[in-house]
């Protein structure tokens, strides 16, 4: 068994947004022998991975451990990139990776356990959408994470959606699943289509329809579009671009066909229209969107808040969307 521990973070964090010190979660790296394997609880499944809830016996810490079968891995670099990115970032609205382990059959990522479950459950239970004040807090926390990724960590997430948002026991939102994430390199052209199609920005749809196109590179504003779609779903319990066919959805995305309920809060509507601006050059960056009136009065003190802003379930059964489909072998440095 080989174990790798997360190095101390040196990245800049939002003021007031404290990430708990490593001392609070025991003494990683843990060994597989440290985990109570007899009481493993499956909490998620992807195409080539499973996530289990384990307890580190001596520390008494609960961990979400993603287990990837080595035999199923076809793109090892993607798994290594996910580990590298997670080990280099620290933000209160991003799920933490504590350490990685491996044996002959599997790779393991020991991550922070978010007992509040996936935000998708909240959307389904709400029926008519998450209450406005709770939505404002969640939007602030998620946008803060995106802004940190883009400006401080130099990372493009590329798969922002409700299924990749988890809730802690005290009601804070956490972004997870960095299996498709990419380092932002100056002057590099990002043209690879990935992520979930219904969250694609218009520039990605255009690329999809003309794969031979030389231009149409993407930048970090594809995350802003997906953020807008995600907040819309949280607000109204439905996707903004619904249609009977995939091509119909794509057509609506390209036109920016947005419909809002009559009683929609005006600042929320303006916020979402801004995030889902069709022309990527006119779409705001994370920093620009953070100054929108919808988030007025919120600051990093939200991360110190205790208690859920919105009721969450105690039981969090399988959540397939919260797990990335790592499908990649030969991890000497894992």
C-alpha cells in the first residue's frame, strides 16, 4: 500500500473564509488499515468508481473515500490531474482531499464527508425552488469558489451542475468532482468538449455542431454559464432550456431563450440573465458577477455561519452525479 498526503496549502483564501486546519481531522496520511472497512457504507457510484463512507478509527473522523478500480482506467492522466488539482487548492466552498492511497486493485481518494447530501435533493424536495435568501447564500458561496479557482488557483472546473454540489452538516455548499477540471494556461486554447451537455455554454454548442472549426476556443466563462444554469435550477426546480430533443435544447441555448416566472425577483432575474449571456465576450467573469446587486450585503462572513440556511436530509443515499466517472492505470506517484 502506498499513501500520499496533501501538502500544506499556500494558496490565498477569501478573508474570513477559514479552512479547518489539518489537526482537526486527525493525522493523515491514513492507511487502509486505519479505516473501519467492516462498516463501509456506499454513498455513491460512477461509471468506474464508487464512494464509500468510512470512519478513521483512531481519529473518529468520517471520510468519503472514492475507490477507483485500476483495471477500468483508460486515461491515467485525468485521474492524476484530478488528484493534483485537489491537492493544490483550499477553499471553504470546495470539498477537501486529505490524502490518497492505493493497492494492487484500487486507487483511493480520502475526501471530506459532506453529510447534508447533494443539492439535487434540495431542489427535488423544494418543489418550487429554494427560498430566495438561502439561494443568495448558496450563490455567493459557489461563485466565491469559482472565482477562487479562476483567479487564484488557475483552474477551470468544466462540470458545474447541481449534482456536483454537496452540503455540509451546518448547511454550507461545497463544490466537488474535479475529474474534468483543467489548469488554465496563458494563451492556451481550450476546445475540448466535456462536461454535461445541458450545461454547455453556447460557444461549446457551436463547437459541437462544427467540430472542424478552427476557432471557437473556450475560456473560464463556460463555468459562469453553467453556474447560471445551476442557480436557475436551484431557484425554480427546473432547467432553463427544456425541450423534447437534445437539438431543441441546443437551439434554445444558442438563442438564450430564458423564461422567468411572473413573480420572479427582479435582481435574481438580472443576475441569471447576466450569467447566461449568450456572447461569451459579453458574459461577466466570476469577479465581475460577484459585484451584482443580487449578492449585495453578502461577504465572506457567510462561511462562518452556523446552522443550515435550508433544511437538509440526514440520510444521503446513493448520489451518482456527485461522483466523477474516472476511467483511467500506472500510478507510480499516486
